[in-house]
């Protein structure tokens, strides 16, 4: 059985602040049981049953893909969100490191977004990113300024087993999902450990607090206040069919806490109902829009016609606060991530040498497909690389021998793959035993995890109103799976247990 000793006291970062957490005194309790496969089967079934009840009562739910209307009509075809039954042990030092990076990355995104020339220099882009660059170029031509800038980002990391380094997978600047459901999983695990912790030798206080939802809501409320139109609403831009709508609805509870109205519109509906007034005000369905929150628009699938592109341009032209603006969106693309990893590029945007060093420490290897030496190495040893396309969403990365086949195909076709892909060092995190819950059924398997840290950033001209680390998302997937999207069916939601 894998056992990990806990120190007598520790520090856990909670939403950008550090708070004392009590951990088990050495010898005062059972040693923590992280080999979840060794738990007595009867106890495991009890924990699973209680977890399913808790999920149903507390809204840890998604739409059931087997029910036709579950992605369109709230309350129809609900099923618990896929989750891990118990939390993942995670070293406190790397947890603190990830939390400290969040406000630095948010500041970096803001600085990059203001450098239109740098964003436009990414000439080699796939067709989708080229359309985004076209909109950005139009905003530069009309000298469109985003004086109030709101970013709700998530930086995703894996802990490399061999080096114990925390390495960044990607930085998400659009549609950073699961602030609602991730908080619920944290509370679920704390609830289960309150009941079963003594048997398992696990302390619920070692699960760090997760207030991603309240911070997201607070960021929207502050942005709405800065916009200074009490009649205006917050608009969620959503996909026509969204089984993950409940994660979004947790945020739209803004009215309950701040008396702010939210509406949900698809991009096609915005094209039909949208109107831009001479003063820059955006009306949709007759309602003035203060803040636009994109939970769609990050993938080519969200633009099936010119109607959606017209809607995106209309929103960018408006004075509404965009989360994200087109420049924030572009700052999160894989190509920009690759450029920022090059020598001396971070110095173009940041002044603090300590901050720059902290960012560089978490950068994994990133290369353009222009690099012939790296291409040669990737063909020879493809298992050490991942090919990443510009687009977001699960199921798009290329792994293993498929990397070799894709690179050879691009060479044979004479296709410039550098426009569509980047190469990234493949990270090999620790594998651990876990119990996954999906469709009400327990699955024991070996798994790996990916930690996402949320950051909220709000600026009005020269005044930074908010720059906080605000909670986290942990996704766990079976170690044999390459992809990590929860809604796409590759992973489950999880929480961390500080060691």
C-alpha cells in the first residue's frame, strides 16, 4: 500500500491567500490511505452511494448525452458529473508555486494583449486563427481601445514524475470552464472525508478551499459596476447545445447575490438580435449589454456559418466588456504560448526578473514545426512529443506514433504544418490508483491528473481592480488516455489533498 507521511502543520493557498491548515500529528492517527484500490469493498460501496446522493442534492450535474434534449432544456436528462470518488495527493510546495503563478500570468496576458504588432506577427496560423486575427486587425485599424479589460483565465499544469517540476500544459484565456462544478467536487470530497476520514486516515482540512465560483461572480459584478449602466445585463455566449450548462448556471446566479441580470445567447442569435448603437452600446434582444462572457467561440465548430463571425465582429466593435476580448483570446493561442517561451520574449512584457524566472521555470519544451532538428527528433522518438493544434476543446492533440505519421504526411504533401500545429514536450506525470465515478458506476483504474489554476483580472485604464488566484480545477483521467476533456468524455473532476 502506498503511504505518505504528513507534517504536523502546513500551509495551503486559498484563493491567492495563504492560510494555516491542520494536518495529522505523526502517530496520532492512521497513516493516510492513498491506495484507494485497497479500501474494503463494502466501505467503498458506501462511499460511492453517499457521493451519488450528495451530487444529486447539491447540483454536481451535467446533461445526460443519452437524453436528446439534455443540452437544450434545463432540468431534462440530468446525470451526475463524472468525478473521482476521493481526492488526489499533491505536494504542497508545487501547489503553492501554481497559485503564485496565476496573477503573473494574468498580468502577462494583459500586457501581450496591448501589443497588437506582436499578436499580428503570428502570420503562420490555421484558417480559424486567421479569422480571429482578421477581426483583431480590424480593431487595430479603427483604433478600438478596450479600456476596461476582464480576464478569467486558467493555467493548466502537470507534475513531471522524473524531475518533480510543475510544467505548464497551456494557458486558457477563453471559456475557462468548471468554476462552478470544481468547487462542488471539493465540497463533496470534504464531506466524504468528514464521514469516512478516520477509517481512511485522511483529514478533510488537507483539501484546500476552492472558491473559484465566488471569485468569478465577484469579477463579473465588479466589471458590471465599472461599466456603469445599471440597466445593462451580463450576456453569456453559449453553444446551441450545452450539456455542461449547469456549471454556467452556477455563475449566472449573479442576480441572487448582486441583483445583476444575466441572459444566454448563441452567436447566431446575437447576429439576428444584435444592434450596435452610435455610442458603441450593444443591444441584444433590446437589452443593453455590460459584460460579454464567452462560453463558446473557442472552436471552429462554433462558427458553422458567416452569421457567427458577424456576431463576433459586432461584439468586438461594441463598448461592452468582453471576457475575453479578441486580443485576450489571441494571447492564449498555442502559437503565442510558443513565442513567449523563446529566449528574451518575456522581457518584452514583464519588468520583474523574479516573476520572469518563475514563469520560465514552469515552461515545458515548445517548438515550431519550422525547426528541422526538432522535427527529425520527433519522427525518431515520437513518444516524447505532443502535436497541438491551435483550437481548444478535448480530442484534438496528436500523440505517440501518430506524431510520426502526421509529420511524415505533412512532409510528403509539402504542407506547412507550422501554421496549424506546434510541438510540445510530452510530460509524464505520476500514475496513481483511483476510483472514477461515471453514470453511477465505480471504476477502479490507474490514473494521472492535470491541475488548472484560475486567475481573475480586471483593469480599468491604469487601475488594476482585481488580480487574484481564485480556486482550481483538477481533472483526472485513466493513464492510458491521452486527452483530458471532461465534457468530451476523457476525464473526471477531482480535488487535491495536500501532502
